[in-house]
């Protein structure tokens, strides 16, 4: 999942450099959402994975 966040972040940077503002904003927001989901799942697996 972190891989997808990085991919969308790179797409946002490339789109911003080329001048596509709307596409860059969309890709950046998708990258933010995926990164937050990754952090939540990583913390949850850290706490709940210790019981096994």
C-alpha cells in the first residue's frame, strides 16, 4: 500500500512540473489518503500482531 502512495506522489510531482494543476492535486490527494490508510493499518498490525 505504501508503494501505491509513493506512485501517486510521483505522478503528482510530474503533473505539477508539466503544468497539469488539476491532475496533480487529484493525485496528491489520493496519495495522502492511501498514506493515511497505510499508517493506520501499520499501527493496527503492530498492536494486534504482538499477541501471536
